[in-house]
C-alpha cells in the first residue's frame, strides 16, 4: 500500500467514524466537541494540501468548463483524486456539523435530522435541501 493509499484510508475511515458519531451519539461530549469546532474538516484540509503539494500543484486545471473538469479527472494522479475526495468529505462534514448545531439551537429533535444528515453524507447539497424541508414542516 502506498503512502497515498494509506493516508486516504485513514481519512476515509476517520470520517466514517465521525459521521457515525453525529448520527448515533449526538449528545456524547466528544461528538459535541467535533460538531461545534471545525477540527475534522481542518485535519482533512491539511491532508488535502499534502496531496495537492505531492501532486505538484494544479497549474493547468481549467475549472471554467465542463471539459476542463473532465480532463482534470481523466489526467489525474492518485494524489489529485484523493485531494478531490477529501474536498467533498471536509465540506460535507462541515455542513453536517452546521445542521447539528442549528437543529440544536432551534430545538429540533435529533430524529428529525437523521435523514438530512445521511443525505448530506451521501449527496451533499441534497441533505441541506432535506434539512430546510424539515424546518418548514416543523415551522422552525
């Protein structure tokens, strides 16, 4: 296993544990800590920077066209693909933590945010859409 594969596996496994805590143990002190402070996304961001650095940067990337994005993935190294995945993981987890914090503030029971959290984990923005729907239904 390469260093890239090892680091990717550590990050991927760690985020699964973190999401599990948000879903299954929302009132545990450690869960509250990681949902109220951006520790997990910050650590993932450090690995993201490492993968970008090891790749030699992203000099010739064209983010302005669909063809440029397709070329990015077609011509990528394992490090750049890992960086892209960590980008998703960090932002989705940050959004999941935001949902947790806001639901707590609005006194929305955890059961009502399980589906939005799962959707955020699996489909990012769809989870936010579901969460906004929960707030409308509960008039919060």
